[in-house]
C-alpha cells in the first residue's frame, strides 16, 4: 500500500488517422445559411395571391435590371418567406452597388404590387455657406488677384447656373437672418453697438460689391480662358486651380442644372406648418458674408437653435417606380460632384486668411 504509484505511460502506437474527403473548414465556409427574416408590414398587408407574387417578381426583375444586380432565386420557397427573402437580398446588393441608395419600398394599389426605390444625397448637418469677404480681400491682394479672378468665374457658375442663394437677396433665408440680428443690435443699448453696426455695414457693402461682380456673365464666358492661363506657383494656387477645374467640368457637363433640381420636398412659402416641419435646402446652402467672428457665430447659433425645432431635412432625392412604365435613367451624380465642390470652395475661402503673408 505504501508503494509509489506508477503513472500511466503513453503508448508508442498511434490512433489510425481518419479524415474527411474534403477540408472541413472550407466546407463550412461554402455552406450558405438563409437568414431568418421577419415578415414586413407591407407583405402582411399585401395578402397572398398569385397575382401579388407575379407582380412582385416582375417588378423585382425590372429593379434588378435597372440597377444591374442579380436577384436571388426565391420562388421555390413558400409565401411570404420567398418575397421577404427576395427583398432582403435586393436591399443588401443595392447597398453595395448604388452610391446614394436609401431604401426600397413595396407598394400595392388597386391594380398591382410594385417596388419604389429611393436614392438620396445625405447632407448630414453641414451648413454649405460660401464666405465672400475672403474673395473681396483676395481681389485687393496683388499676390492673389489672379486667384480671385478665377474664383469669380466659379462663383458666377454657382450663382447663375447652380442657383446658390445669395445673402443680399431679399428673398433669401440669410438675408432675413442678417436683418433680424441687425434689429436686435439696434434695440440693445450697449457700448459695442457702434462696432456691431459697422460690422453689418461692412457685410452689406462687401456683399453688394461681390454680387455685382459675379452677376456679370462675362465671368462665365472667360472661364475656360482664365483656367487655361492660370499657373500654379504654390499649394494655394493648386487648390484654386482644382476647385476651378471641378466647377468648369460641372458647367460643361450640366449647363442648366440647379442644386435644387431633385429637392425632396416642394415648399409652399405661405404654408407656415410646412416650414416648421422641414429644413429647406435654401436654408443651409448659400453665399454668406463671412464664416468667422462674432457676427457669424451669432447667426449660426440662431440657425442651429431654429433647426433643432425641425423634424426633417430637405435633401436631393430621386424616387423610381418599377410598375411597368418606362424608368428615367436619372442619378445623383451631379449632386455628388456639386456638394463636393461646395465643400472645397467653403474650405478654400475660409482658410485663405491663414495663407496671407
């Protein structure tokens, strides 16, 4: 009993090797598991019928052809899983293929069941305000006058063709904001009142001056010549040249397109309830005096407070109906390029002062 226990030794003989005919890991990865999907409210409302399913697949085929995707074969499954699975598959493929894809909806009226797709340019919470005071300063800077002339052509395109609102136009949103803040300053009896009034006078004077210049259509006539003759000497020159190239390309490719061409909601300015529910594009896209200093910060605070009261935002949107009628081959390519141009233009003018020597 007190002898030392002998431990179990491992034998030299090994278990016969047994393996599958193929690699197990590869086999697992190649296995396709269908998702467990919840039936949508739309499908619940449609109800089962041969016509519903026939219309569904006909509309799906048109949608797939338009967007050049290959739909999953789901007709072998029972209703409603077949249609739910087909919708899920189409959505996943559209997310990957269509840049501005937003959603697809299945509608049913008294005649048929069909898809509607929605494409939208997402502007986020960006204020696309192009400051013109830096351009005014550039015109009076001997080292940057050539830059200013080139950017005048860009601004003329944005003003005349892209239809960007200008803050000195009485029907513009920012005109009303400037007037409101000007009245507040005049009502306040403070030591800074005269300084504040001078800021408004400066904004109005420079605003009228620059509008008069970009209103001149000659800027568009000589756009190509100015760009061809422009020589880049430093990084700022190159940035101006790139912005101008983009603008000229848009002007040539879309000579009559406005930034509001695909506005998602048509506003009635006399409908106060409509104004309180949606932020119109004209409110966050505009030329502005400046985007620095107390005046802009004061106006921006008022705008942000007002926007917080809104429920939705107007954005460039395209809806396509796949009900058997011809489908317009429209896209948001213009908006993708134009909003990128506005971003670059805003940054260029905002940062101009830091490049001055």
